[in-house]
């Protein structure tokens, strides 16, 4: 056994920094973190990836799939639908657009299922990367931008939690881990610093 260090630190509670005056509604809190630079990055990189994959305009299509360049408005709708799908959590994505079902998903009226699938196919966060790039670089620059925003609005307390988190993913990737006894049994393992339910 080892004796405790004699040094003691003053208690520092978790605190939120002063927020801008315009922050009144939930969408304003979202926009604190998800700013205009993130939107433009997603739009530009998605269109660039579609062009790289030789997605053609509908009238000039010779090879590859048809693609219409995504706009800022469409990207905002696409991300909103992804958030809604994550909250409603139905196993089959196409069921959200199923008109014969008992559940009516009103947000899906903002975009057709065909366009949603099309954007999902070419959606890209990062600029074009070589095939040898590490898996987490595909999240850049989004990850760094969000990390900076997360650090800007809070002061962490003295007692923090630093632990691994599982991001659920069951697609094709050699970087996923399987942990049978965990709540999320398959996905990407990341390290997280948290305090008072804040990441």
C-alpha cells in the first residue's frame, strides 16, 4: 500500500461558460457546436466524393450512378433526418418512408427516400484520402472542429471520467470490435473524457 499524496487541490465544480445572447431555443444550442464551417465542409466533401466516384448528371450519364450536387439546404435536411432516425430507432430505414405502415413519420416528407439513399451513398466528412489512411482520419476535420467547440463552452470539474465508449457500427470495417457482454456489442471503440453527462 502507498500513502496518499499530501497535496490537496481546491474543489472545482463543473461550470458552463457564458453563452451568446441569441441562444434561446434547442436549435441554437445545436448551432453552437454545428456551425457554418461544418456545413460547408460536409457539402463540399460530399460533392467532391461523388465527382471522384464518377457520379454523373442524369442527362450525361454514361458510367457511374446519377448524382445531383447537394445543396446546403439538402445537407441540413439529411443530417436532421439522421438524428430523427437515431432517436426513433427502427431497424429498417426504408420503413420511415413506408406509406402503408401505421406510423407516420412527418419529417420524411422533407426528402424522398431515393434522394436520402443517394446522399447517404456519397456522404463524406473528410477530403479525399489515400487508401492507406488511418480509419479515424475519415472523421477529420469534423472531429477536431467539434472537439474545439466542446471545450469552448464548459469548464470541467475536478472529478472527471475518462473511459472507453463504443460507437455502434455493424458495417464492413476491419477496425470494429466485438464485445458480447456489452450493451453495444459491436462498433468502434473511442476514448472519452466526460463530466456531468457532458462529453
